[in-house]
C-alpha cells in the first residue's frame, strides 16, 4: 500500500525555518510518473492532557490563538522541545498551565492533526491522581484555567468556546467513558 | 476574555503564498506589553464526511500523505475551493473519492486542527441515504476506498493505519452512536 502510492521527493526547497514550524516545498514524483509539489510544515509534535478534578470536572485552559484571532478553551497542551520525551513534556505542561501534578499517567492515543500539509502529531495522555503542584506563576503564559462539567463542555462546543480537534476528542472520550460506566 | 488576552499584530510579513497554504509571520503585542512573533499558516478550510454503507461499515479512503511519508486511511475529505460552500464541497468530495452520493446531509461539528499555528478548520458532515454515484475515474486522485467495521477501525487505530484527528473523531462518534442506541 505504502509503496503503491508513494510520492518520492525529487527536490526539496527550504522556504522557512521558524521558532515553531519549518516550511519545505517538495517536488514529488507521483505513482503515475507525473510531477507535483507538496507544501509541507515540519512541526516538533505536541502533547495534550485529559485530567479531571476530584469533583469530576475536566480541566481546560483558555488562551488566545493568534491563528484564529480568538481565545478558546482547550485541554492543557504544549509542543515538544527537541528530543524531549512526550510523557515528561506532558507532566511539565500540565503543571505549568494548571498548577496541578498527577501521580498516574497513561497514554490514550496519538494523532496527526493536519496530514494534508503538516507532520504535527499530538500525543494524548490521561492524568489521574491529582496533587496540587506549583502555583502557576509564569506571567508570560496568559492562560486561564477553567474546570467544566460534561454538560458545560458540550455547551461550549456549540458556542465555539471549545473549537479544536484535541479538545473535542477529549469531550468525546469523556462521554464514552460515562456511557460505558453504565453498562 | 478575548480582549483580555488579545495579541495585536503590529507588523505582518508574508513569507510564502502556495497552492494550499500561505505562511505569514506576525509581530504581536502581548497583553503585558512585550513583543513576540507568531508563525501562522493560512489554510482555506476543509470538509470531512462520515458515511456508512448499507451493511453498516464506515467508508474510508487510503492515501499517501507526504507530510507523514506514509499512507493512512481517513474519512473522505477535501479542502474548500475559494468561496465554496462547505456542504457543496462535501458532496463533491464524497462522490469523487468514493463513488457514492448521499441524499441526506447533516452537519455534525467543526473544529480547528492546529490552533497553535494554523487556521485550518474542518467541517464534519454525516451523509446518509447512499446512492451509487459516478465511478471513481479520476486517475490523479490515488485514493483507495476501504469499508471497515467498528472493530476493524479500532484495530486500525492501534496499528497506525488510522492516524489522524478527524478519522479518530469519526470512530469515536460511531462508538458513541452505538452505545447510545443501547440505552
């Protein structure tokens, strides 16, 4: 399958190397022998964390997203430093963004966010057994923690306050968990 | 909330204008008065379609994704043409990629895929009431249709054959639908 559809790079041009993303344009040879171009964003990858308060609320952080020109509420997340272990990154990001630590960590899933043009992958963890960590004193973070019920989360999807793939994934995960608990 | 965290652009530099994406670097003023830069991908937006065969299988298409250097199976999807209505785009993409038409369409959700650096939004539709459409004769598409059971889809998530956010969203949507049907 991979071989059959493979697109071989014949030439690669580096357009931009940034703080967060790089952009390359690949000239590729298609399976039918024709040539085409692929605009590819290189991204270091990211982590995201699903975690609940002792009261059973999902912990979200609101932050301004320049790409969207609006603030949205997302599950805590952050991009990987070069060579960083995803689990270590997840632990760091959870504490930095929400002020809590968790004892028990499990990997739920990984997914590519935009396979058509970017190699960004998000590793999603479930963090359980919360302890209060450091106070969130990083004043350059500009994030605001908000804990929500499942009903509130569903309402926020309708209003667009929750509006990104990983957080909608998290809300679906939560709904599935609750429905399975009934069985 | 939006005002409080807003990042105002003080200067914008266009780095690249491509076939699919544009890249701009914004110099922004942070809420604390400091300056920073934001690398932003402009994308026209996309649609994705959840649809089931009369036998109750989910229709996927396998295709090579240059950004990942591998082929993955995804729900049918495609990017919007400039000014195109998302629903019309969804109808077109479903027929082009899978050879089927659907009578009944409903919007399930919209989500941003990578809010940290891109404004790509995916509009997800449920398509029901399938009819056989045109044969898929677009030889430049290089997609291969594959219809899967829920069990197969879950297995494909484990093996990485299904590996992107919108398709994992679709599989969770399917699981939720099945669990709710039990109640």
